[in-house]
C-alpha cells in the first residue's frame, strides 16, 4: 500500500470501487480491511525511534545499549503521537499514544521475565544431566566434578508438601469464615491476616527456630514446613477470599432456598464453584513459599547429603542449595548453583501444571458423574 | 411412562395436567398447602419496608403479587420462606402460617421451612459446578434427603418444568451450557425435586424472551394443580394470564412502608378494582 492511503478520513469517502449498482448476482462477502494506516505509521514510528536514537548515539558518543534503548523508546512514542496527530486528530493521537504505552509496558515486563528465565536456562542447562538430578553433594570435594541436587529436590518437595498440607486447609477455612460466615471476629481476623502477609520471612523462620528447633526438636524439614506454612497462610487466605467474593450471591441464596444448611451450601455449591480460583490461591501460596531461603536456613539448616525423613535431622532445599553454593569461591560450585536455579524454576512449572491439570480433571469428574 | 411432548402441552393444557398428575406423579402427589400471612411487617435495620400485610394464599391457586418497584413485593415473598432474615439487619413481625403452623415458631427450622416452600429467583442461577442432572438433584443432597431412583426423579422434575425434551440427551453437560430460559426452567426443576408444598417465584420471567416466558407460564399453570404458587411479577398481562388471585402492593408516598392496597380474584382486581389506586395501576395510568 502506498503512503497516500493514510488519509482516509479527510475528504468525503472517495469510492475506490465503482458505485455499487443494484446487481442481481451476489458477490460473496469479504471482510473489509480496516485501519490500514496504523500499520504504516507504526513502522514509521519504529524506524524513526531507532534511527533517531542511533543518530544521537553517534553524535554524543554513547556506548551503553540501555541508553540507546531508552532513547529509541522515547522517540518511538513521540513519533507515534505526532504521526497520528498529523494524519488524524489530537484525540486519536492521544488514544494511540496510550495504547502504545500500554503495549510497550506489557512488552517490557514480559521481556524482562523472558530475559531472566533465559539467563537461568543458559547458565544452568550445562550442568543439568541425569547424574546431577540423582546424586547429592555428600562425597563431593570442593574441586571435584559431579555431585548433584537430588537431596535439595527431595527437601523442597517434602517441605512444600508439609507446608501445603498444613496451610491450605487452614487458609481456605479462614477465607470461608471471613466471607461466608462473616463471624463477629472477621474484622480482627482479616487485620491479623493482613499483618501476617507483611511478615518478613526471616521472622517466621526465627519464630519456629525459637519455639520448635531450640526446644529440643532440632532442625528438620518439618520445622521448615512449619515456617513456610506461616508464610503461605495469609497469601492463600486473602486470595481465596477474593475468589469467594466472585461467586454470585444468587447461588448461595438458591442453595439455602432449597433447604440447605449453610455448611452444605458452602461445601457443595460455593467451594466447588470457586474450585479453580481456590487452586490459583493455593498455587500463589506455594509460589510465595517455594523460593524462600531465610526461614529454611534457620529451621532445616541445610545439608549436603540426602535426608529422606522430614521429621529428623537437617535437610536441604533448592533455594538454600543455591544460596550456599553461590557463596563458594569456585566455578564448579557456582555452576551447580545455576543448575539448581534452573531445577527450581522447572519444578515450580511442573507443580503449577500438575495443580491445574488435577483441578480441571476433578471438575470434569464432578460435572459428569451420576 | 407416557411421553409428553411440549407442543401438545401448549395446545391442551387441561388434558395434560390430568396426565401429569395421574401418571407421572403416582405417589409423590401431596395435598396442596395454604399460607396465611397475618399482619406481616418487615424492617431492614430501622427502615420499615412493609407494614401489616395480611394475605391468604390458597391451596392449588396461583397468587400474583403486583405493584411498582420498591413496594415490598419481593420482601413479602422472601418473608414467606424465611429468606428475608438472611440479611443481617432484617427483622419481621406478624405470623406466617403454613397449613396452620407458624413458620417463624420454634416448631419449624429455617431449613425445614425452605425445603417445604421452594423458591425460584429472578436471575436464573443453576449451580455452575454441577451437570444438568446434578442441578436437579442438588436440593436433595443439600438438604440431606435421599432418593431411591434419582434418574426417574430427574426425568420427572425436568418434565414438569417443561425442559425434558430439550435436555434429555445431555443430562451430563454443565447447567451453564443452557440458554437463559432453559436455565430458569432448570431452576424450577431443581426447586421441584425436593417436593415443596409451595413454590415462590420472584419475577421468574423478567430476564427471559417471550417464548421462554410462555413456556414457563404454561409450566406454572400445570404445576398449580399440585403446588400452591406465589409469583411476583411486573407484567400485568402475565399476572392476568397465570394467576387466580392478585394482591396489589403500593408505597403511598416516599419513605412510607409498602402496604397491600387490594387483594382478590385476579379478574376482579383487573376488571373491577375497588380501590382507585389499583385501577390507576392496572390500567397503566401510574407506575
């Protein structure tokens, strides 16, 4: 398309095709191309942003890629506005500027995330092999090859399991209390939960360290699970409460109008309807806890060998493994830490997908039974 | 079991009512109940929304509650099965007797009242997490009842609600996959499954198209043989079409509670009302 097509609105529409005669045979309808000018202007704006920034870099002798990117972005936004203002009107130009800004912000957020993930993958993929996944660090000297992450994977899985089993039922029942029962103490409970969500994770660790580890129980995966559960409860509770709020009150009324006591209405109607939201809430709680280092350091202490029992003796987990290896001054250990980071990311991904799949399948079984 | 198709139902309602009661419902049939509301006054907090409403809803009849918006019709309806008290600040005075027993007395629990007096709401709201069949049966499990033959009950209730022909081949699909009118009939079937003596309907057709409305009106006329029905409606024609008896609610001036201005046989209320305000309302000169 030529650039002349950019000005469709200025004059009375010049018919590009001959005026439609009342012809009898019907031409099959085709979708009309709309807002073609935007694409051209977008290209122009991108081009002007890049060239303008490049010229400035040459003129002022800038060498930082980030400087180039920031100026390119600013010039791109500016020319988007000016081009639209020239071809359309100030209102359209503002609209396009803001739309572009929103897209750009989203793009930046996603690209930072991808960059970070890519970095972890690039750094970690080299050390990732079967041996790494299935062995621990107990027989590995400071300069040795080999060794692995298995003991930390076991620790993370066991501790997350303990923390989830402890915190998710409590959190969901608390959300039910806050939003379904709306008891007299709801205000206080909500306040405490909010205060808890601001609790620094190391304080949760210190608490368990003092009341559990130091009281003769010693360090264990269970202690770490307790500390992580404290961190998960507020996140899961508040998210679950928000999810319960999205359930139409009409459903609760219908259930009660059928003669249901409130607990049956909650168990059979409200919670199943909120099912996928509650799974999301649980996932957010797990995500909050799985990356915690400080509480685990104070409660499970970390270990370089495998400890299957979460109830007895020090245990490692992935964030702690990464933290401890990254502080070592030798490249082999640091490479192991990066691989550990990659394993952690993959583990979280697998857990999330599993939770979703289980949630969906459960819903289908429920819907299709009888 | 005889198969009833909905088109026939539309043409010969009287004949089909006979079939419904004698063949589809051999033993579940129970004598209709009556509700007598005496001096019912309702509050939300300090605000009195309904004052001294006295109305008898006779067995086997359809009673329509009409009146402009905000005149307390829905509040009155919700007080009849103790849904009014679900609002934390709500209060009520007066008595409401179901077959002579005050539903607000200690003899009756709210859950018992609600399983004997069913309700259909303005907005169709099938339970999204359940299939069509499970929606029909939801009332049983929710109120702790059991049924020996759930399949037959599902079919029977869906037939009575005029929905069976449309959904019989997809009972395991989700309730939300239905159209609005079908959803509302599913809600009626759900309410029927617990065998209520009375069915309250709060503007059941206000969100529906005319065709769905007609099907539901036919359903109401068929059901009233066995169940006492109370329906709130804004639609004068609907009140005339479906009800035997009519009560006109009105708020006289802003801030006043709603009162029953006139109640009586539908034909009389519409054709020969005794109160001029009723006349104005039913002839469309007001409201």
